[in-house]
C-alpha cells in the first residue's frame, strides 16, 4: 500500500479535498488497483469507486511547535505504512 502526504492551507475544507480525490479515483481505475499474493502468484484487484475508496484522513499538526511538525508527520506516515 502506498501513502501520500499532502500539506494544505489550514483554511482549505477537507471535504473539498476528499470530493476531488473521489472524482480522480472514479475516472482512473489504475489508482484503485492492488496486486495481492495468491496461489504462488499475484492477483489484480480493482476496488469499486465510491466514498470509501476516497477516504482522506485529516491529521492536524497545527498545535505542535513548528520544529516538531515534520518529525511528527514522518512518524505518523511510517506507522501507517
């Protein structure tokens, strides 16, 4: 699984980002494709486009001191991967 870190303006509505990402995923099945091990080989799975496929977690780091934000983000991304 791959993760993408995106830093956005704090005034940007997270719902808008999620809706835009859902639109991209709906048009591009390759972005919803996973390869999973199966029977000694690999199987391709394409997830159904929809709200669950476009989940965008919001992690607010604005309360942390600026010098700790990058380190905290890197730790969270490493934990998710």
